[in-house]
C-alpha cells in the first residue's frame, strides 16, 4: 500500500542498552515497527550517560534511539508487565549478559512455549557457549580479539576503528536476522530464535585478512589509508596540501593513471610497477614517483586529471567536513528530530523506499511512555 511502511503493525519489545541492540531496533522502527524500549527506572539505558555533547545528551544515545517508546520497568519486580507486553509483541530483543534472560523467565525456549509466534533475538558478546561466554564484550575488546586492531593503523602502531565496528556489525546482522525470521513466520506461522554475537559478526567482517593469512602464511600489513594488497591505493597530497584518496583497482586504470594523471606513460611498463604485486612490493619507490608529480599540482588540477581519466578518487575529509558534505546537502539527507534536550539534526536512514518516508520520530526520555503503554495494555484482549 503506498505510503505505508513495510513493518507497520509489527511490535518490537526490546530490553536493550549500549549500541548493538539499539542499532538493530532503530532500523526496524524506521521501517514502521513500533519499538517499545524497556529501561531501568531513573537511569535508563547506560548509553544515555556516555557524554553530554548533543544538547546535554549522549551522542551515542541520540544516534541510536529515535522513533522509539520508552517504558521504565524493574525487571525483577515487574516481570509480569514484560510478559503482558510480549503477549502482543511480534519480536523480543535482548542483550542481557549470558544466562540473565533465563533467570528472568525471558529465555527464548520458555517464551516460545508461551508465545509460539514470537520471534526472539539474543545479542551477546561471544555467543551462548564456549570459553568466552561470560567475558566482557566492549567494542574495543571484540575488535582486539577478532584481529581488527592488528590490521588497522600504521606500520608502527595498531589502532582500533574509530567507530564501534563490532556493535554495528552485530546490530546489522540482528536487523537482517529479524527480517528473515518475520518472513519465515509468514510461511510457517511459527516464531524462531535469532542468535547474534559481536564476535561472530566482526570475525565475519575479517574475512579478507583471515583468508589472506591462511593462504599466504602471513597477515596483511598495516598500511594506514593504503591497502595491504593494492597499490597505488590511499591518500596522496597535492602541492597545495589538498589530500586526495586514490584507488587503482586494475592494470587498465594503472595505465590510465600513469598516462593521463602523472603524464608519465612509460611508468606503467616500469618492471618495478608493471603488476599489482610488484607495485605493492615496491610501494616506497612507487609513492616517490607519484609524490614528485603531485607536488607540482594544485588539488583542483589533480582532481580534474583524475576525473578526466576516470580514476576512482575522493577527498580525505574531517568529520566536521562531512556535516557540510555537498552530496548530503544536494540530496536533502538531513532532518531534525525532537529530543528531551531539544531539536537535533539527524540523517535519513540509508534504506530508501520511494514515496514512503521513514519514521523520524523523537528520541524518548527515560520512561516517557510508561503510562501510555500501560494504558494501551489495559485495552488489549487477554491472549493467554
């Protein structure tokens, strides 16, 4: 139906905090689902207090929690309310510590006995079994255990990714898994369980380094913005200081780069650089040749040559530059949403459905919707 979002009418109950689970449920909310976020009375999701940079609110929380309703419950003394909510829910999401859901009577098997059509989703650090089952699973720790830190940074120093990669990866797999489970329920009539771990998600994202190491016997080298297996690939500076990121993917592009950008067509056949592996092996000499030419160009001249030669390139922008990115402005990607601290800017979600704008509702205060949700429950028929 035109104008109706695909998850309209789907009810999600989420005992969530931090990043991974809230990231997953925000995607569901923006596609039309009603997301009821269960929070601790008073303090709420601890991600609310990570910082105070966005109108006195946490940047993480503002990013992750728009378009949701917040109900404040003590899960030990008010578990009956959660069960009442689940009678009318399609999906239950939780990222408790391993075993906590079962102790609260919210384990997947127990819930499915009571609610056969309910889809349950558990997000944990390392999964429900294994020696790391109970280990703390902060994003930096998962990045380290999964090897991401070892392949990120410069040759002299490893670094973590500047965004919570493990949390985002797990959140996206949870989102996809829940969508698949909803589709499966349409065919079978039964709910199912979706199990996601941050570690599994990030190890999957480490597929290239893992295959590279297993096949070649050594790990890809850290190379800053360069690529361990492709050259030239990375950030180069024009003579006026403009930093441009260049990516050469094949021999055809290498020949075009030498001829049209560097204006040194003979460099393409130089035996040090006439194959991808030789360019990687001789990267310092390769960069010296490139840098000598680019030092004589302005950023505008360099980007014009790259564009004319159809060489993939971009600007290395600072975060503040991205806020003013011309592509975001041209496509009208910014919106304003309300929050307890006042209006804040927010980007439209990446999933675009023509003629069906996503939900961009306010960010809730702790327990803001407790009374209205309880009143709604009182109007619902008892399904037990």
